[in-house]
């Protein structure tokens, strides 16, 4: 089933901090995903918000799957990730209660758009 996605503006960073680090104030912007495990605190947010001294992988683009999706739907991410895998495009995914997000390196965005649109998925540019 073809999905509608929105390319959110900004370049994003995936950051890693010690698992006992307090949630930093810079992780509270217009988009932030925070995951704490026993081994790390991972934060995804606009790279402009991340201080230079934080261990981060920068230069990621963010695609939002338009929803809301229900929690019992199946195959949504698979239908999107399969063509990206076939195009050898690495991804980082985030799921929320309402939808899914796919991060991919900004340099691969044109190729990703082609791979997804070839299967009927649509990608529009968002405003934030």
C-alpha cells in the first residue's frame, strides 16, 4: 500500500550520551526523540541544536510517514524500508504512537526519493 511521506526541513543529528546523563536542554526543540537504555542515552534532533562537543552523527534527513497510523497496522515500515535496502541506503528509524520516521543521510535523499516513488510512495517537502 503506497504511503505519503513528508520530508521535514533541517539537517538532523543522532547523538549518543552516557546512560546516566540528565536530559539536556538542547533536546527539547521542535523535534526530538529521546531513548534511554542501560547502555546509552540516544537523542535525535536538529543538528543545529546539538553542541559541537557531543558525540553525534550529523547530516541526516528526516521523512515522516503521514498518519496517524494505528498500532495494529502491519507492513508500513517494511514497504518503505525494502526499497531503501534494495538501493543500499542506510536508515535509522523512529516510531511514535501516531507514526514512523525514517532518517537517512542527506546525500542519499534524491536516490531515496526515487526508490520510494518508483513503488508509488509520495514524498512532499514540509515546512516544519
